[in-house]
């Protein structure tokens, strides 16, 4: 079986070569420098996105509500009595 890609790149020094086993300059390992094949019909994209969401959810802190800093979220009461109950911290109506 003939290899699809003949060109190789050294991992250590970055030199390109046609040798399959090691770099002729430094003796380091060589890899195929070409990117993997792209297809617009990504068969495994759904699973990759699911795993990414799970990973992000496991390392993220629990979500917080924006604008609820000085406010009791369950009852909707203001914690700081400096502003009227109908106005939020940005001056927008909360009703």
C-alpha cells in the first residue's frame, strides 16, 4: 500500500523531509504536516458539541442572575434601600 502523503515534517526542528522514520538533520520524529480531511457534512460534529458542552458545564461555576447583586431573588425585594423598588441598578424599570 502506498502512503497518501510523502512529505513529512520534523517535530523538533521543523525541517521538511521525504524520509518516513526520522529527521535527517536532527534525528527527531517526523509527522505528516497536512491537515486532516474536511467535509461540510460533519458526521461526528453533534457528538463533539455534546462533549464540549458537558466539559464546559463541569468546569463552570453555577450560573448567576445578572442584576441580582443587592437583591433577594426569590422574593424580588431590594437589599439596599437606596433606589425605589420599581427601578433596577441601571435605572430601567423592573416591573
